[in-house]
C-alpha cells in the first residue's frame, strides 16, 4: 500500500466568506460542497483545489478548530506573492529565506488560519520510503 497525499481540513466560521477568500484572493476553485441542509449556507464542508494542491474547509463544529496552519508547497513563491499582492491579499511578511532553507510567506484567512506558501530549497525526492 502506498500513501498518496494529505488534505488538511481548516475550520471556518462562514463558508461563504471563506470560499470568497480562498477563491477570489488565493486562486483556489471549488471542487465540491456538502451541506446537510441545502437551504442553509452553514454548516458546510468545502473541497478546494489549485494546481493539484487540495484544501478542505469546514464550518461543522466537530471539524477541527480555527487558528490552524497549513503549508502549501509552490514552485515560485515570489511570483505567487506578486499575484496575491495584485489581488489585495495582505501577507504577514514578504517572501523570506528562512534559516532552515525554505523561502516562504504567510497569509491569514478571515478565521485566523495561517496559509503558509513554501518554496523548498534544493531538489526534492520524487518519493520517500518509510523504512
């Protein structure tokens, strides 16, 4: 058996506000949405994707807590930062070369979740073995 990846689930208070931020500002697109009651905006479970990177957002009370952090790996963090600045996204800091070797910048969503865009340094392995 081979693991295929991970999809973080971030808690949001308003699915409509979160979807607008993640699609309009961060460039994700909605893949799917689930509501127990389609007549209500919340609670809602959203699946979002951009360039093969997946995020799930949930306003269901039992799914996570707000204020989490997620790393999103990118090929060109500086280009992405310029794109987001043009869309009015405020980052916590400009792309920065970290002491651990990555180049990163962070943004915070309306619920205080930190989305950390990371360009890893050096070549990365295609796959890793656990043992």
